[in-house]
C-alpha cells in the first residue's frame, strides 16, 4: 500500500447553524493504509469530524480532500465509493426488512451484477457471523447484532476507506474482539481504517496512530505509544491510558518504559527483569 | 442481613426454545455492591426484569421459582410496590428520562406516591445532593451530558428511597469520564449511605475496583459468584464465559499469583504487586 496522502483536512472549521464551532481549524493528513483511532470525551467533535470524511457534512471553512479531490464539489454518492461509514447507532442506518437486503442495498446502488452482489453479501455476513440470519427482520435481532448488520453493509462495499463510529459500544467482550479483529484484517488487506472509540485498550491494541480531540481542536496526533506516554495531556480531555500503560507509568522509578501498551509486553519485561534478579518462576 | 433471596428462578420467553434463565440461586445481603457480568444472551437483563417487576407484569413467559425481598414474595407484589423497593436505571438515559427539567424528573416518583409538597421537596433535595447534581436542579434535561443524565436517572430512582438500586449497563454509552462519574456516585451511595447496589456491567475494570461481589452469568446460569479477587483470579473460567479480564488481574495471572497474593484489582494494587517483584 502506498503511503501517499489519501485524506487531507486543511484548516477545517464546522458549526451547526448559529451554534459555536464544533470543529476549530483542524488539519490532518492521512495516508492510504493507515489505522487511526480518534479519541476524546463526549462532545469533543469526533463524530462531527468523521462525518466530513464521507461528505455527510461539509466544512464551513477550510478544505477536505480525498485522493487529492476537493470534497466540497463531490456528492456523497460519489464519495461513498471511496469512503464507507458505519454509524454508532445501527438504527440510524438500517431500513430494509431482511438482513440480506440491507447488506445488498449499497451494492445495488453501485449497480453491480447480481451474482457479484450475492457473493459479496454472503461474504460480508459470514465475516460478521450473521450468515444464519440472512432472512431475519433486522429489528428482531439484538442491538449488538444490528450493529454487525450495519458493519456488514459497509464491508460489502469494499471501499478504500472505512470509518467506524464506536463500533464496539453495546457489544460484549467476545463480540468486541470479533469486530476489532475484522477491523485489523481490513487494515492488513490494505484498507485505510479510522475508528472512534472510548475504549483505550482497543486503541492500544488495534490502532497505529491516535488523534486526540478536545473541544473541537486536535490536542495530540501521533503514534499510539507516544500519545499514551503523555497522561497529563490525555487528562485534559478526561481520558486515561489503558490500565497496563498507567501501571507502567506508575513504575518509572524502576526504569519501566512509560509506553507499554499490552499486558504481554509488561509480562515479558517483568520476566526478563525478574529472571535477572532470580525471582521469577 | 439477607435482603434479597432468589431461589430456583427460571424463565422462558414465549415461543423460545431455550430458557433465558435456568435455576438461578442468589442471596444478596443488605449493603452489598454486586456486579453482574457475562456475555450477550447470558440472561443478565432478564434477571433484572425479574427483580424490578417487568417480569411477570409486562413481559409474559414461563416463570418458575421464587424471589423474596425481606422475606416477602416479589411476584405477589404490584409494580407500584416493587418500584418503592427496587429503583431501576437503564442503559439509555434518553429512554428513561421523561421530564423536560431536572427537578420535575426527580419529583415524579415521590409525587406519584402522593407525598406532601414538603416531603417531595425533601426527597428532591436529598436525591440531587446524593448524586452530586444539586447545581443542575433547574436545568433542562436536554442540555445535560451523558454522565449527568445517568446521575439524574439515579437521583430519580433514589427519590423514592428504594432498598435496592438496580442498574442495567448504565455506563455503556458513556465516555471514560462519565463512567467514572457514575461509579463514584454509586460508591458513595453504597459506602456512606448503605444502599444496596446491583449493577449489570461489561466494564469489568470498574466492577473489580468498586463491587464487593461479582456474579458471572452464562447461558442463563450462574457460573461464578464470589468476591472480585476470587472471581478475577480464575482466568480460564472467565475466558470460557467470554468475560473481559481487567488488565492488571490478567498480568498477575500470567505471572502466577500462587505465591504472591493478593490478586491486584486496580493500578495502585498492581503497582505494589510489581514492586515486590522488582525490589527483590
């Protein structure tokens, strides 16, 4: 995958009507193939920013480019071929009377041949574990399952960029991991993935880069390790690094690095250190 | 003192082949802070519906067994009586809050119980103070943050002075700050005011830090029921039940806790645990 700039936000400001601006002079450059987490407290502007990525919202001032094209001139229907968007609330998205029809909807709009639509729907439903529910009325499913229907609808489009707004909210642990492993796979297959989440352990495990929003501005933007090593900065938007990172940071008197992201990393470090001093079994 | 006793409770929804709850037995003591967790479909919400009267009063199905509150059978009581004893808070505050301003929302319960204006005023003031939102009393509910809305839902439930506060994933739609806000309020209600708390939650790091007892449900049955340190030290059983393991407990489990008790449940505890290794 090329590391060329794919999505470019330049001095973007957005406000809803006469309200004060929700996004203030945001600039962001996203290369093809990146996996980015957008974090920040409720009301920081995460969803508003994400909605610019597929043209649902247009900047009040500033520019947003996809593949070098100014999206100010592009219709949502054109952008939809490049950017897929999974809403936080699946009920804002689902409207068909069977799961399969719902997933096929976007593909029909793309005017793909029927055989291809059938194959893509089947593959997407399999990926989210809903094959058995292809003929089910979506509103008879649980909310977690409906969230996966929404995800399958976007997966089926195979867009270059996939945006997921809080994809694991309302899911149990196993379902969250299933969804995030799917996200990981998409990233590995070359898609550019941007997800919004409040779960910092998911950011640590699945994202490469974190964009921290606070009060409509970018507070930090960088590698996940470097962002999570700045707890004072995260505190400004009422976020805390994952437990294991916080633990590492509380042990700085013992030369433990402050950017440990996973339990396994901490375990390996303690194992090495423990063996050196002969107290690990 | 035993407050709530659930005996051989089973429930099946109409037209469903598998029972949602199978032979549940639980005893809750006054002042317990019980966290209930488990995967989707484990029966957590169904259990909550049995405790707040939605089953059998609004949701039909096949119900067996017995729940007693202070020795009285819960199923024999009407919803009005149950609502005075069990205050409920649900996942989505917008689906629960019915009033346009904070004061009216909290007044709703006591007004319906026919209290005098003085008593209603007392209850409003008390409930707002307990949940730390006295300053929001005259705000429209629509402008509150997610965490504030859930604190309002808790205040409204508290205004009728229930024996038990029952919460079904109250923090699932909140950001980390809102989640912490809710658990701090629950801790204060429990520790300082002795209110018995039953909370269904996926956020096990918070349950580990705040609850004194954890019940894990899976496929309609209780599979674990113990103090958090005991429950979160059984890594394999938790994995099998699809329960998220708090990171610090997972770390301690990998290191092996047999010769290094107790199991850490919070970052502070884990720090002590790791320091003991690094200091030797």
